């Protein structure tokens, strides 16, 4: 028996007063049941980065996000050309050096 998948349409509402936040650093940690991504901003010659958003996903949703991001980057490159990556070494170390993840949230 062949199963057909139906695409479910979801109406996503973005509040008009939602502030967009720029991030040039992501700190990723995980537990057995969650993937945690902290989005931060680090400025040149500043030894400190501030986290502006923390997103907590299940491993499945994180993997689906990875797939969706990959597909969108492919579409971006098809339209605007290849995104050039720096060569050599660990990219995270190359860009962010000794950035340390934040400690546990304060209550």
C-alpha cells in the first residue's frame, strides 16, 4: 500500500513590532534530548559577545532545520553564485578564536 504525504499549510504570523536581530556567532550545545543554539553578536576588537536569542530544538527538528538551511543555501548560490569559504584550519576557531559558551541561564 502506497502512502501519500499531504503538505500541510501553516499560516505563520510575524508580529509587526518584531525586532530583527543580527547574529554573527552561534554557540551550539546539546543534551540527549535537545539541541540548543545561542545566537550572539561579536564585534571587532571586543573580547565579549552577547547572546540575543536562544533556540531549543529536538534533535529531529535541528536536523530538519539543517536540511532546510542547506536547501536554501543551494538556492542562494544558484541565484547569486558560490559562497567562498576560507581555507585551512577549523573555521570556528579561525573566526571566533577563544569564544567561550555562556554559563547556565541566571534565574
